[in-house]
């Protein structure tokens, strides 16, 4: 029998249960919090306390600590600083990290791992439900294949959490899901506990090309906007019908559940975050006007190659931009890009995030942030690693609504920690150890701490 990591075995030994409803159960209110189906079944692995000493630590709070230490136990960060007393615990593991760096676990807010898994064949291409312009009823998690070997490659790049989104063919493409980057038998074993859902929307060329090419609406950008607004009108009516029912108004019979309107109403209730694929500045401004009309908020614009043009407006409205460091020009709406996009958005005080949208780029998010930092510094911005690390950690956590739990190295937060063998903003640096909730999930120097999917098992020595 081939050997592989204990953490990987544990993920496939645990049982998974869903709570069902009998015929005599009361009507279910269309809120995810009221249902026991599809909730997170993730359980943090029990692990001994760890103290990392003598490291350069980037906390993602703007601080760089030289010769610093970080202590974590029971899945949480206990202390970060330069003067940490070693606990008297027989199980404590002490790591001397002289010459090495420590950061929070990296977070990718725009990934399609699992819904476009490897090997890339048509039968497992499950990210775009291109059957209607508005498919708010579909959920990306219902397509995620947990055995996608690309999850492990991202882990080796220091990625501890990610948002998996549907594709961008539709005006509303469906719900995304935030995952912990751990092995699991089902997506529920990977779901980030209590993370809000994101609703994927798309501006511009994609929906008008896909549906205009079929001779149906939307065929133009004005058709796109009409489609959004019609959907929000329907969602508002649906939400009000449930509010009236709960207030005892009407005939006492609950409205019929509608999965499409349920997701849209979740946005209007503030329970689901808008994750909006949008390239052009003018279209981002239009989307914010629609949000004003229907009293919701765009949480994050994705790709956002023209965010630098409206960085002040994004800051005023508290909207994040998830951007590439230097991808551009692959279609007309992606042409007006500048390499300093991330830095310019950040300088304006808006929430800047570096994302991947790629199974390859997700393995190198630290280098993507380094390129964005360098582009800003070429303009004289003097951006430091202590600041740029935020673009792939705490700002990313904010963009998907989990910044209270993870994204920075602060007492009480999840111990999602990466030990790098050098400066993470160097092209030569690799992630050496990756901890998720304080448990070692990847060790570059230990083949049995490198979880693999079925496709990689033959690479492990007996």
C-alpha cells in the first residue's frame, strides 16, 4: 500500500451527514441560516502547539517584525512579537526560522478550482450554466470536485483559503463558495465555517456575446442593465412576500420557494455578497448605481482593469477591486489597463486585492503581488512588503467577508500561517510549511506532508 499524509487520510475517514426534513416539518424560510443542508462540515485538525522563532514576520496589519516569533495553539494565534516566552508544554514544537519569513495564509478571491478541475475535459467543465442570462439558482459548490489535484498545487504556493466562483457567461452566474484548502471527501468538508456566500455577476462583453449570439437578450450593454434591474425588481417582490408572511399578513400560506429569487433576495437582505466581474470603469459606476437603486452593496469588482480610473469612487463606496498584476489585452474591454492598477487603487485608499482566475497563477500569488508592488514603486510610491502583503491576505479576506476570522496574524484569529524559505516577494522564494488552523498541512521537506489526489499517488515512494 502506498503511503501518504495522515492529514489526507483523516479527511477521507470522517463521516459526513446532511440533516433532512420530513413531510411534517414546518415551511422553510428561504434563508440559508435556517437550513441544515449544505452547511460547513469542516473540522480543524487537532495539532500540537507551534512556536516559530527568529523570523521576519509580515502580520498584514502594516507591521514587519524582525527576529520575531509567533505562537499558535488549538487552531488559533496566541501571540506575535519579539519577546514571547516559550510555554512549558511538552508537546510544543519550536521552529528556528532564522533567515526565513512568516506571513498569513494567502487567500485567492477568484478561483475556479474544482469546477474546472484537472484534467481539463468537457465532461468535468462545470463552471458556467449557459442556459439562461440569470442563473442565480445555481451554486458553484454543487460542481466542486474535491479531488481536483490543483488544490494541492495551490497549497504548495501558500494558499490556505479561496473563493470558488461560477464563470462569467451570465448576468448573474450563481453563488460562489469559500473553501479552506484542505482535503475532503465532499465540498462540505472544505467549506469555510460561517463564510458568507458570494453571488457572481458579470458586466460587459461576456453575457451580451453569449446570449446575443443566440439571438436573445441581452445583446447590448443596455440589455445587460435591463436584465439586472428586472431581476432585482422580482427579488424585491419575493423578499417582501416573505416579509409579509412572517409578519402574519396575507392568507397565512408561505410563498412558494424560488431558488433563483432566494439568492437575489439574500443579497437584498445583506446576507450574500456581490462578486462582480467587470472590466470597464464606466460599467463599474453603472453597477454601483443599480446597487443604489435597489439598496444593496457591491462588495468586490473582479478583474477590474480600469479601477484606477475610479479609485476615489471605489474608496467612497467601500468597494474592493480584485485585480491581476499585469494581465490585459486579451479582449477589447481589457485593453485600457496599466501595470500600476493595483497600486493606484491602493493609494486612493480603496481596498486593493490581487487575484488569480487561473489554476497556474494561484500557485504564485506572492509573485503577482510582488509585480504589482514593483509597478507602484516605479512610480515612486514606496510600497513595502509589509503593506503589499495585505493585497493577498487581509484585503482578500475582507473582499469575501472573512476578515474577522483570518487574513492577518493577530491574537485570536485562525492560525492560517505560511513559513517561507526567504522573502515572499522574491521570485526565488518558496513556501516551506503551510499551517491551516494551526495544523501542518504542507511541508516542502517532507513528502508525507504533501497531500496528493488520486492522480498524484504514483509519485509517492513506497
